[in-house]
């Protein structure tokens, strides 16, 4: 993951450093447990990792375990797993949006 370029991309979308830092931190966590995001993007534009990071409210209500191996800190129940997984999904999605723009330019 190219953190510096990703940070510059996020800085154009958000003027809140905390939002930017959180997105980068979450992407680093995905990479720690699920592998390099650039490799995931090269393989299938990130579709398979995004599918693995998908966890719906229905999954939460049915108390299903997430498909990913990323520990969600501070989890107390499946609703927290839902919220935590959603946040890492969205950060990963942002990274792949950045990759799409870099590939086009």
C-alpha cells in the first residue's frame, strides 16, 4: 500500500486529518490479517477481499461469524462486529477507489 499517495488522495476528499488517519490505519489492519491490498487489487480489482469483508446487519442479527480474520477491537456482541467490519470495508473500498484513479491516470 502506498500510504503517502493514498493520504494525498484522501486529503483531496476530506479536510479532517482524523478521518484520513483512520482510513489508513484500517487499511493497514486489513493488510496485516488479509494480505497486501495492492495484490488484492491486481488479482481481481479487490472484489474477493471486499466480499470477504462484507458483513450485513442480517448477518449480525443471525449472529454469524464474519468471513474475514481481522479482530474487531472492543467487540461486545455482533452489532459491534457489524460496525467494525463496516468501517474496515469502507476504508478498503476507499483504497480501491484510489487505485482505480491511479490506474486510469
